[in-house]
C-alpha cells in the first residue's frame, strides 16, 4: 500500500499541473522566445521587439518575451484580444506596418505609456502554428534606412516562424509534463504502474493519446540501466536530427 503522505503530496501536485505550464519545459525552450526577440531587435536595428501569445481561455494576449526599450515593463502585460496593433493582427491574421503610430487609432498608447516607452513606428506579424495562430511578433522603431529594409516584412515572418517553433516545443514539453504529473498522482493513490496507467487514459488517435504514449515511454526509462538510458537517448537524438533534416528545418536570417 502506498505511503499516504507522499500520495497526498502527489495528488496535490497533479491538481496544480495545469498551472505549472512552462515550468516543466527545459530552460532552453523557456528562454527561446526571448532569444528570438533579442536577435530580431539586433537584425532590424530596432529599439524594441516583443512576442505576445494568445490565451484562448481568457480571450487575451499575453506579452511573454521582449527585448530593448520597455522590455521588463511590457513582459507579463495582458490585453483584451481586440486591443492594440497586436490585437488587430491576431484578429485579421495579417501582418501590419505602421510608420506613424500617432495617426493610427488602433495603437494602444496608454499601454505603451505604462512601459515608459512610446514607439513611433511598428511592424507586427502573426506567429502561426501548425493549426492555429499562436501570437504576434512586434518590431518597434526599426531602422528603415539600413540595407535590406525593403524586405523587412518577409524577413519578420521568418522570425515569427522561429517563435512558433519555440512556443510549440515548450507547449509540447509542458503537455508531457502535465500528463506525467497526473499519472504519478493517480498511481500513488492506487498503487498502480505509471506506464500502464498513462496508456489507458486517452482515446487512441488523439493528441492527448500521443502525449500519454510518449510520457509512458519516458516513465519506463526508470527501469533501464544507466547504459541503456544513454543508448536510448542517443537513438532519440538521431531520430530528431533525421526529422529536422527531412523537414528542411527553419533557420534565422543572418544579421
């Protein structure tokens, strides 16, 4: 019979699983959106760059990463989905370049003022995932006189594609982590096998089933010897490298 104290702790952990989000993702994935904004700011010689993601449950945009002027202040800000230039881009699904924000009624000036940085111009492009729009990449006060500036809209979409990859990868790891935490809690309470429990939860063929199957495989690594784990990890890396080569991969433009 399972020790009631650890079982209670794991049940509490599972009840908080949905709130854990990106904490179960590797640090490199969690930092990836910030890396995209930093590189984009440098490439476009911009004063600032930010990424806002769609929160469908709250019908809001959340600024999750930023670089440059007002970066610390804007990170964490939530806006109703329809507000601001970013909100317009999300609702329309179209990129937008505005050279004089003071003349654009869509610009959320009050939000900009709250960060102590009010931009003059802005370029915003949608961040598109495999099956839905994930958010918006905004580039503020870029240098439009530099070489290659005429192609900024197309280049910005490449950065948005990198942001999409980072956001989806982090979400996938978070999903696996949440499935594992819930299964651990149930296994602790019922004194059952975690791997078998994971495979029994979702309906076959669904996204949750894929996550559960992957989590079940990870759970079974506990039974492997250290040598077997190293071998399996090497195989996984080879598979991922093959998939990346086959898909062509996405790459950053060179600054």
